[in-house]
C-alpha cells in the first residue's frame, strides 16, 4: 500500500500554507478548474444540468445497491470477450496478481496511464522490485514520477508544481536546457515516451467506468496515452476499484456528459476509449491478453455502512477539491494519502485507519460547496459529520483536547445567547479590546491563544462599530420619528 502520512495533516498543512510556490501553483484551482466548470454548466442551462445530475445519482444508487449482481454480469461479459477477471481483497492480493502475471510473461518494460488505484496499491514500487522499468505516460504523472512524488489532485497530479519547477526538474532529470515553455516541455516528454510505448510488453491502466452489459473498460483522457497503453503492448492489465461498475453503455452516456464538465470544464475529453477484451483474430492490433483486476481494499466496509455508502458513488472528477477552501490553501499532499480534498477526507479514513486520519473529517468548514459542486450530489458534509461523530464517541480516544475546547466554546455560546445583558457587555469590551490589533480594517495578528492560532494564517474581520441590536433600535426610532 502507498505510504500513509495522514497523522501529519496539521503539521503538513501548516507547512503548505507557508510555501509561496505552492500558493502560486494552487491559484489555478479556483479560477482555472472551478471557473471552467461553472462556464460549462452555464452553457447548457441549470435545469438540464440538474436533470443529468439526478440521472447519474439514480444510476449510481441503483448499481451500488446491486453491486454483486453487476459485478457478476461484468465478470461473465469480460470472460465472454476473452478477458480474465481477478478479484483482489486488498493491496497485497492485487499486487500479487500483477506480480504473477509479470513473472509468467517475462515483462521488462511497462507503460502506465493514470490510475489512482495503482497509487493506492503502491504498484510502481512492486513492479520496480521485480526489475520492471515502469513509465507513467500521463504528462502530470510523468512529472511526479521524475520528481519521486505522489499525485496531489485527482485529475491534475502535478498541480502543486509551477512551470518553473517543472522546467528545473526536466533540466535535472532529463539533461535538457532550462525552458519554461509548456509546449516545449510537453514535446520533450512525448519524444521520450514514444519510444517506451513502442517497446513496452505491458500496459497498465485504471478505469473511469466498467460497463457490465458489454464487459468493457472505459478510460477518458486528453493526451491519448491511455489508448497507447491499452493497445500497443502485448498484455493489458486494467486495475480499478469495484465501485466503478455501471450497468450499460446508455448509462455511460450520462457520465460522459458530467465528468469532463465537472473536472476541467470540457464538453468532452479528447479521447474516450472503450476496451472490450483482448485483440480478436480479425483485429489489426491490440493486446494478446486482457486482465481486469477489481480491487476491494476497504470498499466493502463502506458498502456495508449505510452512512458512508454514498462515498462509493464518486467518479473522481475533482470538482469538490477545486471548490474547497481548505484544499485551495493546503493542496493535496497535506492530506497524507492518495485521495485528497473533501471526498478524500471521507475515503481515506475508511480505506486506511480512522484513528490515524482523525484530523481529516475536521478539515472542512462544512460550507457545503463540495456538495453543490458534486455532479453526483454526494452529501459530503453529512458524511464528514458522521465521521466526526464516530471520532468523538466516549470510547474513542481521538481529539480529547478539541472535544474539551469545543465543549467550553458551546457552553459559553449558550450562556451568551441566553443572557442579552452579558452579550451586550461582552461585545462592548471586545470592540474596545480589538483597537490595538486593527490594521487596514482587519485584525491580522493577535498574540493571545486561541486567536493567535487563527490569525497565524488568516485575518479576522473587524467587529462593526454598531451591533445588530443598535442598528435595529436606531431604525425603529427613525421610523417612529418619521411617522410621528
Ligand atoms: S465527491 Fe463528487 S465532486 Fe468530489 S471527486 Fe467525487 S464525484 Fe467529483
């Protein structure tokens, strides 16, 4: 399994906030991806978008409720098309299946298209330990492989890097002159990878969807690398989570409308590849063998929990990351495992160990923007609350300090709200106390905890000169004067 660093979330996010290059790289999340998503929705009307979202949710709900039935149908149809289906309970089983295939077929070179599940399994390390040369072929994945890093976003794995950082990386690792021109960098990567595509024995892909009625694996990409990985080498292994199955090609049409628009604001991705089995005798090309590895790795546990089952509807579009104020500030690596952002804060504790990821469900303001953006209407805030509830149960040893401070805060708030006199006095005192800390109309630094922690990375708005009660009283008085 990929290294789990979820315990470090607080320290890692504090470091991330102070990293100016990461700040610069993350600027494109909200304005770029989320802006493009909004424009794509405006183009087709809100009503149509809602209709597609409801349809997609209905399909996911139905499939996840009947997952055993559709997995069985998928198995039958992949086998009928000449492919082999392997079910893996966990990362060890999945890696063992791949290792066996690698050894049996004397694999030397493998090309990979983007697969989050292979990140989950730590598959590249396993292949390298068997002496296989592995090449990531998605440009973002290729960049982070060169850097020895992990993806920081579901759709854009190298999003955390500025173009200057990528230019330095290419200079160091590929021995080419420093050049920040994106076209030139892409051309260099293309030239290097073309040779690998032609010589690879094994192509590994993930799957955006698995179509049960035809036994097909569907991948959508913008670079065409997925198609080369799945058709040029003599063996193709598709690795994916068991929740990716959908009933039919007609259902696929709904997701093909939603996924690119939600991910990058595109109407359709450049390549939609539907792979059904290995090469037939009449085909000119294609792999001799097709293996589909369907991975559980903790998903059954989520399936069995009615409060968390909904997280399995996710199509990994990344829209909830792009709109999340927490992700926008800390980026993906701070979350400490493969799946970052709001959906990652639900999936990661469930696919790893909740107690070791106890800060993730709290890494949200519960503003609800993720649910609004999600094309499948997944109720992320509710599931985050469910996990928080589980973490603060009396038999849980998690967050005892924050439970204590939250208790005090809740009791103080209740007292204030019940006693208007105390509230009025408190407001007057705080309005006076804020004066020495005001700078440019905001409070940017207070040396006393807990406000010192808050203002370390954010500004506090100034308390207004007049309270709501005063404004209310004044307007009542004005009305009386005007009428009288
Ligand atoms: S939870 Fe929704 S918005 Fe987030 S990645 Fe999954 S499908 Fe996309």
